[in-house]
C-alpha cells in the first residue's frame, strides 16, 4: 500500500506544476511551436518576399503534397499566414503583425539579458581595475 502522505504531496505538486504550465492552445505557444520547424521557417522566409502559390512554396522541399499542406495548416493555425483560393491557385501570404506578440515577448527577455550582461561587464571591468587586496599575512617576509 503506498504511503498516503507521499501520494498526497505528489498529487499536490503535480497539480501545482500543471496549474502554472501555459496552455497548449496559448497563441504565443502555438506561434513558437510553428516556428520550431525549419521547413516552416523556410516557408515564412519565402513569403516575406511576397505571396506565393502552394506549388511554389513546395518546390524547394523533398516532401509530399500532404506534408507541405500540413506545414501550411500549422502556420495558418498559428496565425502566421493566410491561405486563399484564387481561381485554380491556392495562394499563401504572411499575416501583417502576426509575430507582434512573439516579438514583444522576446524583446522583454532581450532587455533583461542585455541588462544582466551589462552588469556582468561592469563587474568584470571593476574587478580587473581594482588593485589586488593583500592581507597582512600575504606580505613576504624580509630576509
């Protein structure tokens, strides 16, 4: 029989961890998950030059049409691209401002790390500029 106190503590910790975890359907998490794949990043890079039909987006990749379609669906669900049917063509284009939330989140942490690195540089420069401290016991004895 399991120890009930340990089981209760484990359950409380698990609940607390799950409570603090971001939701999988959080828009920012969805954007970063979409950006995690190099194929999707390459598609976004191509679309940054302008809209393109799906056939053109698929051309550089050695993968099936359903695989490309899945990548495009992930990008569309993340709100990064829009797809439309224009006569016989399926055209994709970037959504303006789609990365604004991700950029804001990254900018917050860039500023935090930049500040930390600036303080580290100042500390190292101050440490190297200061003369070494000597204790009374550190002075060499005179012959």
